[in-house]
C-alpha cells in the first residue's frame, strides 16, 4: 500500500510503501516515540552524542538536534574517537566535523594514539588480537571516561535495531548472558555514577531505515566501511541475520521484541553483581585491573617500555 501519490522510496517490513516526506516523518516520529517509551531523555540534559561520521551517528545527531531546538534545556555536544585506522576513520571524521559545523555543535575528538600511545593500525602490528576486541574495549573506555570529564548527563549512541539483534545473538551463541543483561535502549544494569548512562534512540529503527533516512535527507553521500569489519564475529552474525531476514521478513523485529520482554528479568537477575574499580586508572572494572589498562600494559611490553599510567 502506498502512502500517497508521490513515488515511494522504501518498503517497510510490514509492506507499507512510503515517499520521501512521509518516510522522513515516520522515521523521526519513531525515534521520538522510542525516546518517550523508554524514558531515554529528560527535560534537562547535558547530552553527549557519540559520532563516528557514519550514517547511524549522523542521523542520530540530526534528529537530536531537532529535539534540542524544540527543548533548549537539552544541550548537545558531540564526541568522537579516532582509533587510528588509515583510509577509514580519518575520512569519516572529516565528514563528522563538517556535519557538526553545519549544525553548530561542538565536536570533541580523542585518539588512541594520544590516550594509549599508538593508533589501532600499529597496535594490530605488535599484538596478536582480533581488531574489534581491542578496538571496542578502548572505545568504550574512552567514551565513558571523556563523557564524565565533559560532564555529560547521558551519552546517546547510534546503535540501531540490527546492531542490537547482532549483539543479542552473539551473546546467545557465546553463552554470554551477563552481557545481554547490559543491553537494551538504556545500557547497563544499575545506575552507577562511574558509568555515564548510555542510551540508544535508534533502538527500534532498522539499518535499512537509517540508511534510507541518511541518504534521502542528504546527511551522507558516501558509504565507507572499516577494513577490519570482515574479520569480526559480528560480521558473520550480521550476514546470517540478513539472510534470514530476506527469507523471513520480520525476523529482526521478533528477536528484539522477544528480547525486550525478558530484559527486565535479566537485569533483575544480575543487579547485585559487584562492580570493582581498576587499581591503575580507577575506571569500573570486572577484575583488579580494567581491560583497557591490561591492553596498555601488553602494548607497552610489546614495545619494551614501562607501563604508562592512564590518569
Ligand atoms: S569494525 Fe572493529 S576495528 Fe573497525 S572501528 Fe569497528 S570495532 Fe573498530
Ligand atoms: Zn507519501
Ligand atoms: Zn584501568
């Protein structure tokens, strides 16, 4: 069924075909409804937005900018991490900077090179580790630490329904249910002042919807992917889910919707798990030292230098 006489640009999972204007309205309303439904953003916030220069994060920034214009007590600041991936992140950060300039939003960029001693490309030359494992640990670490320093009340990320679906399945396949308890539109299990609350306003938007929104609204005109993504477990799960979705439309929604039904019980089950603090940097850790400090130690050993204290 078509929305009006205009040419449709997308067919939704339920079969409805929407033109550019009706799709844009549908998509933005969906994000605003997600924010209300899961109580993601309060009336007054110093909201950080994690941007990478990709379609998800710039779409998120564009919509949150509209929200902030209507609610001036919601202040936005962008934050980006430069992992040091040549030919990829250098380019996407230029896109991010240009977009932030256009919206007049300040962008703070932090790099692995400055914070951890070397760019990711070099880390992968001295350590035998999967790129996304070390990259993800360092990114989460820096985002939390810098969000605290910048005084963010919350940090919004561009994770969409496909990302969440992949995480749920990865945790199932790896018997990692404790990690699943941390998922959801509001990340984490308990409120903890050492963790800046992460929120996912695009939680119910599919990758296809986000991509369409970004392109038809001229947010992004090119698409570059990290050269390391193909080596990740996530990419295999992504391809499997895409195959399934093509054969059985609605699979991804079903996975996330059924997960949302059990999520409160999961969070309840793990709510008493103890949080330790890293003896080196004082950031939250599951053991005596946080994973970021453990990797910095390994990097320094690999370089034959003493441990850098991350303050
Ligand atoms: S795909 Fe992996 S290596 Fe590339 S930016 Fe993402 S987490 Fe880092
Ligand atoms: Zn229409
Ligand atoms: Zn640490």
